[in-house]
C-alpha cells in the first residue's frame, strides 16, 4: 500500500530487486552513504508519507 516508501533509496539503486529484499540491503546502503557523506533519509512511515506529500504540494505550485 505504501510502495515501500521506507526503502525508496534502495529501490532506486536496485529497481529490479524484489521488494521483499530491500530491507536486507538497507544497512549496507546506509554504510556506503555514511562513508561518502551522502544523505540517507529515513524515519517513521507517517513522517515519510508527510514529507512526500509536502514535496508534491510544493512542486505543484507555480514557479516564482
């Protein structure tokens, strides 16, 4: 129902990986992000859903 919103980074890195395996690679992806000082955004499901909707709302506004 949520489209694995908690594993969007993993999904975009490995789009052909079955969704039930995304949680298995998440710790390794996080290690690589930490090593190269890249952001790894994660959090509770409701927080992630709210951030996604906020982004959609922001992008739907006319350009300034």
